[in-house]
C-alpha cells in the first residue's frame, strides 16, 4: 500500500480533535446486496478512548444503512445494545478505510462519527501543540520508524 497522510491545524489549542470525513455503507456490501450507497460528509471525533469506531443513529438512518446485527457496547453511560454496520470511512487526502465495523451511538449534535483505535492503529496518529496551535496528522500505513520523543530529545542534545 502506498503511504497516504493528512494533516490538519487549528488556530488555537483544541480540547478535542474533530475533522471532516466522508462515510458510506460499505461499497462491497452495496454491490453484494444491490443496496443504495449514499455518501455523506460529516464531522468525526478522533477518540483514543474508543476501542472501535461508531456512527450516530441519525446518520445511519439518513444514509439508509442496513444493520448486520446487534452487539453489546460499553460506554460512558454503561452497557447497551447497539446496531452494527459495515461502512467505508473516507478520511482526508484520499485515505480510505474500507469495510469498517461500526456500532451506533445516540446523536449529540457535535459529531456524527467516532474514529476509534480500530482505525488509529492502522497507521500513525500524532497530535502536537507547537506555537499554541493544535496540529493533527495521520498516516497509513504506519511508518517503519516509531515516533519517539525521548529518542529525539537525546539526539538533539548530542
């Protein structure tokens, strides 16, 4: 796979990382079952505390997503039953994550997608705050060289 990446910068320090993404029901699923494959541009929260990615109930209905089934999901308000969908997540700069299993969450009016560790562990995800501005960068696949701030400091002191 050829490496692809994107970087987004804010004008100040951010309390959360939200980027634009596009979402659609899995193209593979649409072709296999002759389903409509609508796409939507939405806001995505990058959440290192989420094991898996999620889609809002409202977006799932808007796109006419077909649930694969149900599962139990643990969250901040306890354990609940949730629909499971198969989606393609189209990140900025042409980074496509196909056939991602996502669960449903109740709309909050702030973001429609949660990008969880299932996506972030497919690449390198970095947040920096140089000059009082939050910058987020994501690369797929991950680099052969891990980001190591201790090593960088040691090398700069030589």
